[in-house]
């Protein structure tokens, strides 16, 4: 993944500190960008940052800066930061957006993270268990999955690693307070050594989490490929021809003599039956004249008049009943009692 342009060919070669600082700055810009990862601006920064860290890794290999014959205390404070180059390579590889090469990017990023963790494990930067892996070969791809930790010591180490991950906030706070002091050159050698050692431990946690995420995504991609292959094989199968109807008789002579043996065997489909009856006007709704709008309105008015007459009759009947009740309660001469002797 190289993005070298014609202008870059005339630039003087960068030294290791310049390669590391420029690549680290691009990585920070990519991680803190508000634009989507797939945008052209972000992908250009990802490409340039990856190219710078790749050159830094080659230069580290040529200089043989780190030796297996020395301890962590023997590495100079300013050189400790170069141990993080593989972790930066893995992070930028994960940021590449190309669906057709996603599996390759995942496997490459995993190798970079494993390389970083292996170096940190050798120098005893922190106590953690290296992810043990095995290769599962498929027809079209090779998936890498993590193996379970079996020994009690390994399980205890894994549990301790999880506890350490909960201390991220404290670690981030310490790094933020020490950053300005180290970058300004005011910190002494011991302070610089502590600062980069904290960075190494922080990237150990990040690498372990990224490997878990990579293994899960590789497994999902493998399942998608398997389902796609299964659907392709199913669609390629030839469809079986329809079964030819047969007669439940012992031989053809008996069938000709006695028939098929089904007295109600269908001779036409439902659609054909409907079409035949429609042509002959034999359907239930055929032959019935539809009412015109005037006739429909007249019938509606008649129905309303009948309902009104019924309502009037009810009111008249109710009024008559009330009058009869009043006459029963007030007989003739009921109120003329003033001049009675």
C-alpha cells in the first residue's frame, strides 16, 4: 500500500524519528477525525500513515535496534516508542476500506498486532497472555480463531488482563498530564522512560481488544462465504420434472374397462369452470339488472319517508297515552270546588 507521488521522489529521505512522528501524527488525525472512515481525505491519510510506518519498520529491521540479548531497562528511553510501530501498522490496516480485500486486511492487521504483543511479552512490558492461534483452512479462505486458555495459570493471566483493562481511564489521565512535559523536553530521562512505558502498556490493551474483534469478524465473514456457497449449490441443482399422473388399477385393460377408480375426478380447473359458466350466463350474479341512480335515490327516499311515518306514529301514540293518564288523574269537575255549598 504505497502512495508515493512524483513530488515525493525529489524529497530527501526521512530519518527514523521523522518517519515515526509524521506517521503518529497522521494516525492521531485519523482516529480523531469527524469525517467517515471511508471518505477520500481519511483514506489518503491512512495510506500515507501506513507508508511511513512501513518505512520505519524496514529501517528498524536494518538498524537492528532491538536485540533479544538485552532487557527492557537497557533500551534507551527515546527508543522505547519505536516498539509501537507494529501496533500502529495494525491500526492503520484496520482503517483501510475495501470490501473485496477485507479478509486480507484483517489477517494482515492481526499479524501486526501479534508481532507487537510478542515483542512486549519478550521484554516483559506487562503481564498478559499471548493469544494462541490455529489456522482453519476453508475452501476459499483461511480463518484464524483464538484458542481457549486451558491451564489455570493462563486463565488467571487472562482474568488479570481484563482487570488491567478497567484501569484505562487512570492510564489515559497519567499520559495526558505527562504529554506536555515530555514533548517540550522538560522531563528527565526517567520521566520519559515512564511515559513511553505507559504508552506501550496502553497499546497492549488496544491490541488484545483488536485481536478479539478481528477473530469475530473473520468468523462472520467465513459464515457468509459458507452460506453463499450453499445457496449457489442449491440454485444450480436441476429441478425435478413433475410427476406424471397414474391410474390406481392393476393394468391398462382394467383401467379402460372400469375407469380410473375415482368417481369425482376433476376434469377442468376452477378457472376454466368459471370462464365456461360466465360465457353461458349461469353465474349467480348474472341476469340481474342493476338499479339506476334515479331508482336507487327514489328507493332511499321512500325508505326515509316510511321511517319518518313510523316515528310520527310513535309520537302520536305516546301523546295519546299521556292524555289518557292525565284524564284519569284529573276527573271532570276536579278543580271546580270554590263555590260548593
